[in-house]
């Protein structure tokens, strides 16, 4: 049997074609990359990693991190990438839940994470920021450059990505070989990728967008990428003449527009700008087109489903919409409670079905059942409408979720931590307009009588418990939270009252 994802992404690539280039000009070919993943897969096996095991990684973006991802797949294990912003307290939950055989972390986190790894039964190794050093970096380069990929079929697990939930407890979305392979093939074709393409890769590689949408699509097409450790608008503009595609979150585009150097001339070699992970404002779409001559292609997806819809490559890219269902994906809008399909034009719950839809949540069969209908449609939690021409418009969220700079923040998770701050009686967390991140996290706190707390002390208290991007940008104190007759906090009133809290 074959290894579905490896065969899809890496088979039959021209030996000397460049797969990845760093900003300093260093390059790696497809052949060198395949050899590196073989060496690393041998190292995984030597550490006892077996097909079906999990390999977790909280590491900086480097070629070594990319090698670890594909070596894990070659060895038949499931890759579990973790945001570098997560604190040890957050990591403890993920590795305790996923029980990886191996956890690779940054050298500077080793002492904090070693006891957590031991408690979860995971071996711990380190990889440094340049992707070569650290105990894993050394092991990964020592083995033989040949490796027969472990046999893995369509339904075998390729990755687990944690997404937070409305209850405040994160869920591990289980993605199969078929989920990832089918989406990569579909996107490469739909967005007309070819071996000539050079992707500007400035996204983090621990979430679906940067890891699967960007990297898998490039690999399927035999294309190349310029691989940057982080997003920096001026650097991207300087590199644009050498590239053909950019994928980014809306904050990338607003920050690019803030740079006077962005113009049609620097973008002359580019053929495609893709946006996703959060809503792209119509005004950003228009301003970008006016400045560069390029209509940004907006698409829509989720961790649980990879990509679902996309504006067309040829044809009108309608601002404010996320386009059509991808060729092998079905979408429908339903009445949220009953699941009955609604006619075109009506607003309801967006549901999706296709080879992209995940297997379920890791060790959470009840949550899986609650979000998948019997006929296989996944309930996205996004409220949408399909217009007369079939374009899907996301009009809101049926879930209490904030998307800040493309990162999801579930208010409940933040509220649990704010409520635990000494002196806090209760709290409500909402998202308000933010000029850079789209939405910013704001906490409204009811202090206990005579409590000695202020904005700084609340945020300080959260710093060891929550990733920086989840921490409130502002904290406000009130005597009581507004509640409706049922006792439910009226977050719409808070969003309205604090709408200017993050204004420039
Ligand atoms: C950084 N900060 C943030 C964020 N990023 N705060 C809120 N939201 C954020 N997204 C904090 C920093 O810790 C810092 O705090 C302060 O804000 C300023 O940071 P700055 O240097 O400006 O940030 P940056 O390093 O330039 O990062 C901004 C960014 C980054 C480039 C927009 O957040 C990013 O790469 N976002 C992409 C997220 C992504 O890949 N999402 C895809 C998820 P202080 O200075 O106070 O310490 S996958 C997905 O959603 C689905 C499947 C899909 O459809 O794609
Ligand atoms: P995540 O759970 O991190 O995968 O985030 C998925 C969520 O991001 C979706 O359920 C949407 O709410 C949101 N999302 C992704 N792409 C878009 C988009 N183009 N427009 C609006 N929302 C989006």
C-alpha cells in the first residue's frame, strides 16, 4: 500500500527543482528535501515512533520544522503542530490530551516543558530556530537518506490540529490523508498553480493556512516558495518581483496597504493574492485593487475542513464574498436547529460536505456527533447566505468566537482565566473592531468589593496562562454585566459600548 499524502505531495518531482528558498538566498531542491525527510523519518523510527503515533512540535519556523512535518507523515505518524505563542500551561493540556510519542520543542522551552512531556509519556527533543541545531536537529540529520514511507491509506490519520471551543476546552481536529491530499490537489488546480510558481510564504506553519493551504499546494504543483520566518510588510514588497503568489490573512493586506512602496510596479510579476482565515473588508479589497491592479481572491475554510469555498481564479472575485464551493465540496445553508435546508438568499447555518471534512475530534465522540449531521454535512458555526449567482457570503458567526489577526480566540477560554484572577468576581470577553487585527479582545470585569486590581495587574496575571494574542488588549471595570431576562450576558451591548476601545 502507498502513503497517500506523501505520494500526492512528493512523488515524481524534478530532482533539481528548488522547493524552498530563504531570504538570504539559501536554497533546497526537491531531491535534497526528500533526502532530508527520509533521514528524519529514520530518526523518528529510531526513537520508537510507530505508525499511528502522534509527533507534536512547538518550534520556530524553519526548514527543519518543515522536514519534521513531512518526516512524520512518511513514518506513518500524525503531526501535531502547536502555536509558538502557547504558554506551558496551554501546552500541558494539548500533550496530555494527544499523548504524543515525541514532542519537539524550542531549546529555550526545554526546562519548562520536560516535566509536562514526561507526564504525558512523550520523549522530548529540541530544535533550534535555524532548524538544524538542538537534539532533534542533530538526530534528524544523522540517519540514512533512504526511507520506505509507511503505508497509509485515505482514512488514516495525518494530523491533529487543536481548535478552541465555545466551552473553553480545545478539541483536536483529526485530519486524514485523504482530507489533506484532496484539498491540496483541488486548490492547486482551482488556483492554477504550476511548477513556475513562487509563493511568498510569510504565515506561521502551525495552523491550516500556512501549513496545509500554502505548503501542500506548492508541493503538489512542484512549485517553489520563498520562506520567511515572519510577516514583515516591507520585506514582502521587496521580494514581490521575484514571486508569483502570496497567501495571507487580512492583516497582511491592510499592513501592505499602509506601505507607500506597494504599487502595481512591484506587483507586476505576481499573478495571485489569496486572503483567508478572517473576513477581508470590502474596502481593503477595493483599495488593494486600486493600488496594484490585483483583485484579492478570498477563500473560506476551517481547521476541521481545510478549504471549502473560493472566489474563482477566472471570473469575478466578488468583494465581501468567499466565492463558490470548491469542485469536490458541497455547501448548504440550513435552519440552525432543525438542519432543514433554506432557500437561496436566506441567512442560516453554513454546512459543508466533501473529502475535505475531517474524521472527528480526537477522543471526543460526543462533540464529533454534535457537529456532523448524519448525512455527513459538517456544521461550521458560521452564518451565511448564498447569493443569486452562487457566491457564499459569511454574514456572521453562530459561535462566540473572536478572530484577531487570523488567530481564533474563544471568549470562554479567556473568561475562565480572567475569572480566576484574584479580585475578579466575573467577566465577559468580547471582540471589538481593531484597526490592525480586524478584531481585538476586550475584557469587561466586575471586581469583588474592595478588590485592588487594575488593567495592568489583570493582564500580568494572564501572561503565564494565555498566549499573548488571546490576552485582552484592554480591560474595563464595571459594577455589573448587562444581562437579559434569562440571565445571559448581553454581549452585543458590550460590543457596542466598547466599540472604540481598540481604535487607533
Ligand atoms: C501578534 N499579536 C497579536 C496578534 N499577533 N495580537 C492579537 N492578534 C494577533 N493575531 C500581539 C503580539 O504578541 C504583540 O504583543 C503585539 O500584538 C504586536 O505584534 P506585532 O509584532 O505587530 O505582530 P506580528 O508578529 O507582526 O504578527 C501579526 C500577524 C500574525 C503577522 C498578523 O498575527 C500572523 O501571522 N497571523 C496569522 C495567523 C494565521 O496564520 N491564521 C491562520 C489560522 P506585545 O507587543 O504586546 O507583546 S488557520 C485558519 O484560520 C483557517 C483554517 C483558515 O481559513 O485559514
Ligand atoms: P479555525 O477554526 O482557526 O480554522 O477558523 C475557522 C473560522 O475562520 C471559520 O469558521 C470562519 O469563522 C473564519 N474564516 C475563515 N476564512 C474566512 C473568510 N474568508 N471570511 C470570514 N471568515 C473566515
